[in-house]
């Protein structure tokens, strides 16, 4: 059985910083995140080329 590591972020800006600093295979977002909405976060990642192999 394969183990899974998880991470949490308190808001959209922290999520963006973590994704920029660490590789993730999967990111689950709430649309209504504080500081930076989930949709805006996705746009920022997409436009910056940070989605890599993640599907959205």
C-alpha cells in the first residue's frame, strides 16, 4: 500500500506560495478561499506555467 502525504494552507496566497515552492500531484481548492479565490489561483498557476502535469 502506498502512503500519501498531505498539506494544508490557510488561504489562497499561502496555497500559491506552497505550490511554487513544492511539487504537488494533486491540489484540491475551495472556490471561496480567503485572500485569493480558488478560480483566481488557478488562473495565476495556469498563466505562470505552474500546473505542470496537474489536470484542471
